[in-house]
């Protein structure tokens, strides 16, 4: 039985650099028939430019699982800490091509 348990487990490693994380305050999401592309950007007030800090490419199925997992985690967070308040933001002038944002 312990052999069956071990077969279903994945050993995930996290190196120090990745563990530091990358700050992002804007996500730009594009998709095609076969993949979703999420670009994480750090945009600073008054700065004329912003750079993509990280890009994640997902299958549509994985994107849907991510949406579900985020929803569940937000629900648990709000149950413990109260509702997350969304702030009003002026639209950002982006010249990045056709995109949605989150």
C-alpha cells in the first residue's frame, strides 16, 4: 500500500532564487486555441515603461484548474480575513497588443 502512495506523489523542489518570488501588480492574459499565456508585469506609478517579469504558458485545461484553485483559495482567505476590497483604478494605457487583463 505504501508503494501505491509513493507512485502518486511528486517530489517538488524549490530553489532559493525561485522561493524569493517575483512581485507583480498587473497580469496580461492572452489565449489561442491551444494555450493561455499569462504575463506578469510590475508597473510603477509615473514610469513610462514596464517590463514583463514572468510569463507562464498553460494548457486550457490547466488554466481552468488554476481558476478553480484560485477561487477556492480566495474563498478560504476571505473566510479567515474578511472580504478583499477591490480598489478603483484608472485604466492603464498599454501598447502590448490585443489582450485582457486581470
